[in-house]
C-alpha cells in the first residue's frame, strides 16, 4: 500500500527549482513519486511507507529550499 503526504515548499521561482526539489526528494528511500506545483509550492510525495517529515525536509533543504 502506498502512503501519500502533502507538504508546502517555499522559495520556488521556476521550473528548475521544481526539478531540483523533485530530484532530491525522489532519492529518499521508499519514495515512489514526487509532484511539485510551482505556483503554490504544494508537494505531494507518494512512498511505500510513511516518511518522517525531517527526512523530507532534509532533502528539500539539500535542494536549497525549505518546508513551511
């Protein structure tokens, strides 16, 4: 069964920003898909098991952005 969580990413200004966040979060173990909406900063993450917010936040930070 897949688990879905929604987060809000701040600081996104372009498609490259979205790609950076998507790439970093996709590397988190267990992540199946990442969907980031540039206009709202909404990020939906689907994973094989529930993810700790801190792990997702660390991946977003690695991409140069932050979760709100």
